[in-house]
């Protein structure tokens, strides 16, 4: 009888350790997205979580897919010495803060030049929930 009880206790312990795997918590994505559609306009804030997708973003799964496709590099600003086309894409701005795949992020996005437009378009209008003219 004691052998059966010991086996049951051992099995319970191993199941519990699988449920709280450090790899699962380290890969979490939880982001706050703040979008301002125009100068002087009120900003809209969205919360987004991935794996599973959720939060109050209107299209959480599509937004998570866009971040996954763009990768962590999308959070990096263009290097200061990079030549960027002087093309104005519009007054829209956004910030994304939180955790992406377990790493802290704090990024700003705009459409002020070719480099910034490229970063914005890697995420698409789905992430920022803002149709462009």
C-alpha cells in the first residue's frame, strides 16, 4: 500500500512541475499599444497578449501574427547613421511597450521618413488598428 501511495505522490509532483515550466513564462508576450492617428487627436490604447491571443485589441490573433512575422527587430529604431528617404507618410504615431517573447520592449513608431514607414508597414494596419489614406 505504501508503494502505491509513494508512486501517486511522485506522479503528482512531476505533473505540477510541467505546468509551471520556466520556458512557458519566459516566452510570454504582453504589450501595450498606444496609437495617435493625427496631431492633436486623442490616443487609443490597446492591451495585447499572445499565446494565447487576448486583450482588448480588436484583432488580437492577427496582431500577434504580425508581431511574430516582423520579429523582435521591428522594435529597433533605425540606426542614427542610416540614410532614410525623406518621405512623409502621415502624422500617425504609436508606441509599443511591454514584453515580447520574454524580452522587455519600449519602441516608438511614426511615418516621418522612409525608415519609419518601413517599420510601421512591417506590422501593418492591423497592429495599430488604423486605416491609412
